């Protein structure tokens, strides 16, 4: 390929809808700026052990930027230079940019989540109580974003106490911690102090498979303002189905995918990115 290449690396990767999403944006950008006619976004299946060599190889070809998905986001953090406070505080990168033959890593997931929530519920994170489900990599990114955006309080619910304690300690011990109160609880026994009107964010993987349990029973919580599920495939998890049945506004993670991708493309292209074209492309890809 002779043009400017972009790609997503993951393992597995064959179900990724990032290529049609980015290529739809690039096609539209090429109409007003001929530079982008030679840009193309690919996907590569790279096993975790092969990531260091792959990053080295991509840097010697005409790659301008890379996205990283499962399982590379934390692994890559130690392999690249980092810029942007989110990447440091999360300890994970999802967007790499080649500068002077070296990869610089950033994390656009928090940006994507915040923009997805704003788009769906017309609410910002600031001054809102957040109930965060999960304590893995995605939850860490969501937690850092919520604290940065000055949420009013953060309640972390995760089935494994050790993991939720580790996330709570990471947040409370951080030098950048902004005095947001952070609590942890067992999702099967929600504490009675939970606030009314909280925003529930599902960052667990419960709901990816058909017979997965609910990460939390929404009927055991004071009525939330809205439920955002970071999962987008399937489009309606049991948690979202329960939210709809209870009349609680609910949305899946497709908007997060679109906005984290749009931010990455903005970083690489230093141009305005057509978010609507990316949104239409992912909706079509989900239907096919
Ligand atoms: P991790 O493997 O790091 O963490 C998984 C989390 O899910 C842990 O908190 C784990 O709890 C919890 N969990 C797993 N199975 C169950 C279950 N059966 N019941 C209750 N809790 C469970 O995964 P990630 O953090 O990387 O990803 C989590 C989700 O976020 C994925 O579904 C992914 O698709 C989604 N995501 C979406 C993005 C988007 O753009 N929309 C971007 C990034 C992620 P425990 O500690 O108890 O094991």
C-alpha cells in the first residue's frame, strides 16, 4: 500500500468494525481535502507476544496511526512513549501516532465514553453521581474520566472484591485525585446510601454472551437517571433490556466506539472529522 496507512491491532480482530467506520470518514474527508484520498484504515490480528515486533515493523512502513484493542491496551503502554494525562493515569493506550519514527500513545476511550453519554442522555459527568459496574481495564478508564470530569461521587460495583478494592486504591492513592468521594460495593448487596438519580455505567463484560448474568439488578438501586452499557454487540444486553422495562433511559456502547475513533482520527489527521459518517458506517456494519 503506497498511501498513508492506519490500522487497528487486536487478537481476535476479525469482527472489528473500526475499518468501515474510519474508511467512511476518510472517504468523506477526501471530498474536501485531496490529501485524504490516499489514506486507508486496515485491521491486523496480532498475538500479544508479537506486539513489540509488530509495532517496530509498522513504524518502518507508511503507517501514521494505530488503534489498539483487546488484549493490547495495557501491554502497549510499556512499549511506547505516552502523551496525554489519561494514558498515564489509566496505564493503558488505545491510540498510537508515529512521530519521528517513534510511537506516541494516548487514550481516547474516556473521551469517547463522555461524548457517548452526552450524546445519548444530554448530561455531562460533572456533578453527577456515578455507579460504575466493573473493575477491569475499561472500568479503570471510565473511573479516571469520571474523576477528571469532577463527578459528584463514584460508586464502584464489582463481583470480585479484590479487583474493586484495587481500583478504589488506584483512584484514592493517585496524586491527581481530585477529592471525589470513591466507594466500592458488592453488586449483589447494594448499600442503602446509594444516591437517587445516578448514572449507571456498565464496564463489565457481563452481557457479551447470551447467558451472562446481569452485572447488577437495577431494581435493587434507587432509580437511576440513565444506564450506559459499554457493550455494543449484542446491541441490547440483559442490563439494557431491564433498564428499558423499568422505563430508565438506556444506551449501548456504539456511541463510545464512534467518538473514541473520531478523536483518534482527529489526532492523526489534524483535521475536522465527520462523526455522522462514522456513526452511519457502524450502524450499517452492525446490521450486516
Ligand atoms: P476486563 O476483562 O479487563 O474486565 C472485565 C470486568 O467484567 C471485570 O470487572 C469482571 O469482574 C467483570 N465481569 C466479567 N464477567 C462477569 C460476570 N459474569 N458477572 C459480573 N461481572 C463480570 O475487560 P475490559 O475492562 O477490557 O472490557 C469490559 C467491557 O467493556 C467489554 O465488554 C468491552 O466490550 C467493553 N468495552 C467497550 C468499548 C467501547 O468502545 N464501547 C471500549 C472498551 C471496552 P471480576 O473482577 O469480578 O472478574
